[in-house]
């Protein structure tokens, strides 16, 4: 069964830092290409937005019992170089929403989705966002905040 795109998307503030982060995985027919979108600012000054300087990690992945989709407890965006880098970590503390997209369809739309074996899902999380600033191996500063929100969206079958 072909798999379809998914994305992690989040935004938040761990003052003085503001972050917008997304990591999109394209459809199978596009070779599961990844599309990172990232913006980090500190004290209202742009720190970085070049996807070529970004790496993304998913840690503590498990299968959600409602959606049957893989979900990461931690998503981490590392931006910069060995000399200077910023690590933005989203740590899931609780689920705000977990739903299969088909559950919101009714009548002929639902029948068509079932016939096509549509398997989309939407998950929303709350938890900590932490921003760490490194120069070389030394941490220069770090800030964190609780109760930020981010999401995971699947447009069909998960790639396993």
C-alpha cells in the first residue's frame, strides 16, 4: 500500500527565543523527500532560517493506540554548525487531540474514503519547548517553556 505525506509542525517561545518549525515528508512517488521549514529568532533578531543548516530527529517513537500512527515523544531540530548551533527540542507531555480523519466524514464522503482505504490522522500535543545555544561543545544559554502546542498530520498510510 503506498504511503502518503506527513508533517510535524510547531511554533512557540522559550523567551527570548521564538521558533517556527516544520518537517514534511513527501509522498512515495516523490521518493519520500523531506522538506524542512525552520525559523529561529532571538530578541526579535533572525538567527536562522536556512534548511541546509538544519537536522531533524524523532526520538522515543511509539504507535498511537487511537490513530495507529507512529508518534515521536521528542522532536529535535538542530540548526547551525559545529562552531555555533541551536538545538530546539519539543518534548510531548500530553495529547490534546488524536483522531482519524475519516471519523469526521459522513454519508457518501465516508463511504468513498472507506472504499479508497483512506487512513489520515491528526494529532496535537502539548509539552515543553527547549532552546539550547552552543558554541563548540559549550552550552552558552538555554531556555524552556511548558504548555506549548505542536501537531503531527498524516494524509494516509504511515510509512513503517
